[in-house]
């Protein structure tokens, strides 16, 4: 076993290393061994922003300039105020270092006389520093509708007039369309300073360089003899995918290296009248730009923390320190993997690789997510939100690992220690006295009579049956039961309790007090169950072990064949009783159910009877017995079958009660689940917590669904405000209005596509649960592929119900017991919509925002596509609820002759 464990560990570590390597395999590209002609220098620190009036200090600019001077021969600035007027002075200490100084004119949007102050400061820079080789008036003002061409031309003329004593090139910078459409601007400018950024045009990185030089040639052909410089060229390392334009560090490095080499070949690195022929955007990542444009914040050669993002020579890798991250992920997974491999001698070789590999995969995803969040150019407040998201991701992965452990134990276990196999068909004489309790409330008489008749056929000689009808007001309902009970002999006793407290638990406590004095075992079944004759004879002998206080048989059903809705429910129930209960039984941690259950009377009385404060009194009783040291046994053999809820509404009501009751139990017993508590075993604590976590995940699903809707609406606010302004003010609408700009800034700072580091693991987790569920069902549950699909849909359909019950359980207490109705009439078509009305509202909202995001963002934006897919994945449980409800409400559409809805049950 130790050799197997070591071999499995080696395989897992090798696969983990291989996965990191494949995702970061070296990419060979041309190297660059020279200096960059010019770099954009908007040197805001990670926590600074012009929107917040937080500007870099002179010391910060000085330190940043020292970094830039190592890789470039010059810089381009965009602002002549707010401290950036000091850039020429700081740059003067570096020999042969040029400055192209810019003025951030914008039509005085930043205050009265702002443009005049910018131009005046720009002229002062020229006056005082010889390293200022050119003056730029405005940046993309015509593209963004900030200023008109005439306004820019007037400002250019003003600057030229002020610099006639020592002429200096003066011009503006804009995109190619602006220059092609405004020849008057070309005439007024000394240079055509064009921005060519292929990423924004959805051009793949391997075509981007050719595109740049093609656009440059088009301008040269249109304006022969006019000097042209490339004012901005670059590629982002992060941001939305735009068609074939994929932002990444490898792609950014590929673009920069290839462009610099091509620029050298085209002699663009030679100054034109003393001005660099190109300028690369930009020196440092600028988190503040995220508020202005998605993908505009990660164009720097250095990240926001001033670390170089890639090297200019040698092979390129997406994550340069991937080996370090791989090691971190292995160390994170190693304690759990090591513990599992060392302890689980009952797992075969396949399981020794499968589960540790799943642990390693989750650890690697967590490390990768942490790296992405910390490396991305997000402001500190947004990063704090992502840390909360990471903690939620930890919970998600915990659910995945719990599922993975269950799969491992089911499919790769070499033997079962506690699985019992009842001896069936053998009559028992002289066994311990069994008192069978059948509680009922307002149940159809014919159904309960059928239950009583089945009990009368038991082949066990020492038992009694107590029928307890509590709080049924209609005599016509309970009187027939009393009359039929009298015909079955002295073994059967009937009690009608009017105005009895405690709901089902109260009735069962009454029955316990009325049980025969010599009763040793108490058995309970629901009033709709018909039991097999050998139920007692097969299961009671397990009480020969004095440590056993509880023996449980599975819930099973008999009315589902030929009904699609009930078929779906039947196989959904079967998953728990043929999968979950078997693995829980190995650690003496089963969930007691209020039907097909037997208890040692002394154990039941020691536990204080049935908890009347809890609406899931059966599960609470089982947990209490464990706390008192009793053992429980579970046999997957079916000995009785009842009715499935007749409607989707009843199905939801039942699951709501189970989930709400689980929260009640947690609030009552929480101290026994704390670390160090010895009341429960470690295995019992694990299984109860692992069983509750998926329900809390359903509650989190509601929270995340609401957050996805709000977040999507936030992202959609950009085009919404533009559309609203156009509708309300028509031609008078100006998107650069200060109020609009402020709203846009606030929205832009808070909303953007969440990092792929969160979207991808969420989609992967959903895919794993889906595939794993079908895998386990294929091995453990003998049903058809379509029935597996139906079970999955029925299970997902309860997500909203369970999530709502969990939230209600957290914030409320003492909700009344609600019975699950049986033998009710089939609902009508409209009732199908009514039963799923809440889920339909969620479904419509999620689908609407998902398609709105796709519609409003460019179709080539693959990040928008991924976000929409993630939102639609969240909508699936709500769609499942609608499907399940309609299968129930409109049976004539689904249960046609020739379409077999039923097959032999798992027990049969």
C-alpha cells in the first residue's frame, strides 16, 4: 500500500507539473536588444487616479523615470499640469533623452480656463527645457467628441504663435479616421501623429504589425510629403477578448518585440526632425483607466507595482513564475493528499489517483485565481471584493471535493465494512416486541387502509400497530380508519387526537407513551407506505448488537411508473438512498428518516423522544442518538414503498421542510460540530457538514444570481445612459456633460467583466458536478440515460426552494410543520406556471441580462460571451424548475402511450 501511495503521489505531482507547463509552455519569438524610441508616461501609482484628483508626487515620477530610462530613449506625456509639468526637468538628467510634451485640453471640462492653463504650462515646458522636442495639443479629442477640429486647430495656432522665437513641431494626436476625414487638421499640424491600436479593431496579434504599417502607408499615400509618427502602438496583457484579439502577456510581448524589430527595419527608430518615429503605449499599467474603458488598464511594459511584465529576449511564457506557483499548489494540496493516501487502504489504485488528482486540481485553480487577482490592475477596493469571491470559491471547491470523495468511495472502494445484507423471506418467531407507529393527518382513508392491510401481512409474530390520527377535523376522513382498524384484531390500535400539539412529533411522542410495556423496538412508517411482509423479520435481528440504536431502510415509491414527473422525482430520490446513505453508513453517520425506520426503545427514550420544536424531527433524533453514542445501520434493500408528492408544489414543500429543518438542527447542535468536540466522531461531523454544505451552496446560488443581475445591469449602464440621453435631449445631448461623465466614471470604476479567474472555475465546477453525477448514476443507479437526465433536472429544480429555505432558516425560527400532500388532483396548465412562478422570474431576469450583455457588447468580445455563459449556467436551475413543473402540470404532453416513463425501481 505504501508503494501504491508513493506511486499515486508521484503521478499526481507529475500531472500537476505537466498541466502548468502546458499552459505556460515557452513561445519562441524574435528578441529585441535595443532601446525603445519613446514610451507613454502617465505614471499614476496603483492607488492614484485623475478622477479622484490623486496625482503622483515628484519623487514618484523621478523613480518611475529611472525605470523608463533603462529601456527607452524618450517619453511622451499627456498632461502639462498636476505635477507632470516636472517631467522634462526630471528627464533632463538622462543624456539624449527626449520628451514629447502633451497638454490635456478638453473644452474646459475640468474647470474654468483649464485649457488655457494647460497650454500655458505646455509652452513653459518648451521654454525651460531643451529636451522637449515637440508639443502635442490634445489627445484623441476629435475621436471622443471632446473638441472639434476647428477648436483643436485654433489651439495649435495659439501654441505656434507662442513658440515662433524657437520653432518646435506642434500637432495633435488622433486615430487614422480623424486624419483621413480632416485634411484641414493635417494642414494645421506639423506632423500626423496617428494612434494605431489593432487590438481595438479585433485584429489577431499575428496580423497586428502588418495592420499598423498598412494604415501608416495609407496615410502616407493620402498626404505625400507629410511627416508621420506613430503616436500610440501597443497591446494589452489583460482585458476582454475582441474577436481574434486576445490580451495576454505572451501576446503583449510578442507584439512589442515584433513591432520594435519591424520599426527598426522600416527605419522608424530614426528621429524625424528630432522626434522619435514611434511611441509605445505605455510604460506602466494604469488601474484608473479601467473606469474609462475595459481593457485600457493593462498596456504597460511594467505592471502597476512597477515589475517588468516580460523580457525582451528569450522564450516567452504567460506566467513567468509558473514553476513557483506550481510548487505552491502542490504544497497546498500535499497535506490532504498525503493524509488520504496514507489512511485509505480500502481504496484501489484508480481511486488513489482520482481523488488526489481532484484535490490537486482544486488547489491549482485556487493558486491560479489568487495570482490572477493579485497581478491584475484592480484598485484596492475592487481587489477586496475579489478576495471575498475567492473565499466563496473555496466553499465551492469544498463541495466539489466532498462530491469527489463520495465518488471515490462508491466506485473505488475494495470493500464495505458496515454494509448489511438482510436475510429476506424468513419468518421470525419469538423476536423482540416491535411497536409500529403510523402517524397521519387528514390523509385519504383508502390510502391509510392499504397501509394497515400491508402491516397485517407481516411474517413477524411479536408486533403491534398504533395508528395515530392527529388534528383531522373531518369525521368522514378519520372514522373509516378507526372502523377498519377494529377489524384487524388486537394488534392494531387507533387513536384520534383532537387539537394535539407538536405536529407529527407530538403524535409520535403520544404513541411512544401508549406503546406496550414490553416493547423493545419502535418502528415508524408514513401513512402512505405499504411494507413487504418480511420487513420486521429481516431488519429487527440487527438489534442483536447492543450498540445499535437505529436501523434504517430506504424510502422507495410505487406510483411513478407511467408518470414523467414522478419518474423524475423517483430517480432523484434514489440518488440519495443508493449513494449518499451508503457512504454515510460507513462512518456511522446516516440521516434518519421518519419512515421505514426502527429504533431501540431505550435509545429513543434516552434521546427524549421526538423533538417537537423541529420540523425535521426524524433527522434531529438520529443526530441526537449519535451524540449519545448509539450506532446506526443502513440497508439499501427496499422493504416499503409510498407515494411521491403529486405536484411540483408539494415536491418543493417537502424539500423546503427538509432544508429549513436542517438549519434548525444546525442552530441547535452547532457546539458539537466545533473543532475539538468529542460528542460526535470526526466522520459524523464530516458527513453532516458535507451534507449541509450543498444546501448552503444553493443559498449562495441565489445570492450570486442576484449579484449577476445587478452586475450585468451595471455593465449595461454605459449604453443605457447614452441611449437615454439621446432619447431625452436628441441633438442637444452631449455625452461629455459633467453629470454624465461623473455617472459614467462611477459606473466604470465599479462594474466591469469579472476576471476569467472566477468565471472559468465556476463553469468547470458545474461541468464536473454534471459529469460526475451521470458517472455515479451509471454505476450505482440502474436507470436509463433519459431517466438520469430527468433525475438531474428534478434535483436542479429544487435549487431555489432549498436556497430560500436556508436563508429563511438562518433569519427565522419555528416555522410550522407542513405535511406533503398525497393523492391530490393533477394541476392544470396555468397551475404549472404558478407552481414555478418565482423560478420563472429569476429565469427571465438572468436570461434577459445574459443576452443583453451579448447584444450590447461587441459580438467579438469573448469575455462578454464567457460572462453570458456563466450567467446562463446560473439560470439552469430555474429553467429546470419550469421544466419539472410543466412535466407535472401538463402530463398529457409527456405521458403519451408508447413513451415509457417507468422502469423497475432501483430496489426492484
